[in-house]
C-alpha cells in the first residue's frame, strides 16, 4: 500500500469507535485491524505513559468520516 495513499484516506471511523474513532479509522486505512491499534495505544499508555498524547492529537486533527452508516 502506498504510504501517502493510506494517510490521505485516514478518517476517524463512525462505525468502529469506542471513544473517538481514531483506532477504527486507522484500522480502515491500514492493513492492521482496529483491535491491534487499540492494543498498541493501550500498551503505550500503560507501559510508557505517552500513548494518550498521540491519540488525542489524532482525535483533534484527523477529520471524521463523512459517510453515515445505518445499522
């Protein structure tokens, strides 16, 4: 996958979200599932204490997905 391609299509997910949709959006934009991203951010918070900062920055600066899905 082209590195610029996944970065351009990165959006916060409206379907796969627990808090802000950041991990769901990363899961949709990359080849890793969203649970891996959640585990990574949780590990960074618990292990090193700095996982919250990148998550909050992504929550602020990554736009939300414009597509609305009905369940």
